[in-house]
């Protein structure tokens, strides 16, 4: 029997591109505010991030919550001078994120199929429910996954609940994803394994550090290296 009974995959920036769209929307937002404030003084991105950090507990992750936080930040930073036309531009930024085509990262289908041939794989993601459902559908990967879970926050509590539902001990589960904060730290804390696959951009909301020498942690450059990383976990003595 395989020591690892189930493998979890993150979705955004692990299976397909995502953060680049948010990054571009943030730059557009700053350009809109540049009509009202001196960008060299205003620290627009810092203000937006501070608003998002507070609002995440109410709105959750994703483009819709981002747009509401942008509207709130814009009204505050312009002393309510922002025009309705510019608020409309901000709403359009969210719509363009929500409707962008799904673009898989290289080698994703092959890597997920290879792992799914050995044991059940599950998709664990957070963000807008509508948006995530559409991306999963459009990706054509849905059938590879035994379960698809869209949660509000990828924390220890939710991972523990999901693993209980799946009937899998944390020590027999590995999570694969691009976020140290959401895909690595909570799973290691529960006693599971984690494989980090960095993406070229990391959301400011996802930045965190992990001890790279942790015995149940591996970092790989691309999903093509995943089967080898999992095999190393299987053959290492239990930590
Ligand atoms: Mg991700």
C-alpha cells in the first residue's frame, strides 16, 4: 500500500494562471486613481492591501471582493471625488478577471494524470464559487479529481475537516500548491506532507515563510517533478 493515500492540488497558479490577472487589475486601479491623487505620494497598493486584509473576513477571496475593496479604497483616497465612470472602470476590472480564459500551466494534465493513476487526487481551492466552478469546468481537468472542494479559507481547521470527510489521516496526505501560506503551512501543522510549486507572482495576501528543511516538505520547480518528489516522501523513513 502507498504510504500517501491521497494527494490534494491547489488550483490558481498551480494548475492554471491567475495572479497575473489580479496583478494587472491592481496596476489599472492605480492608473485610475492617478487621475485624482499624486501616485508618488499616495501608496495606493498599500492602502488597497490594508482594505483587502480587513474585508477578506467579510467578502472572502477573489475578484468580486477585490473590486469592492478597490471601490472603498478609491472613495477614501479621493475624498469621495471619484467619478461614477471611474467606479464603473473598477467594476469592469473584476469582470475581466472573472471572464478571462483558463490557461493551464505547462505539463499540468500529464502531472495530475500520473499522480491520479496511483491514488485518489482532490482539488482544494478558495475564491469566488462561481469563478472557481467555471475555471474547473473550462480546464477540462474536473474528471481527474475524486473530490473538488471550494472553501472560504485554506487553514488548519478546514483541511482537518476535509481530511476527516475523506477518511484520510493527515500523515497519509500530501498537498501540492503555489502558496506557502495556504497549501503548505496548515498541512504541515496537521502532520501532512506539502509540495511547493512556486508561481512567478505571489499575492501579497499569500506571503509566508516555511522551514525548507522540514522533513515533510519539498519544493519543486514545476509539476513535472511531482511524481519524483512524492516518491521521495514514500521512501523516506517516517519523520
Ligand atoms: Mg494557488
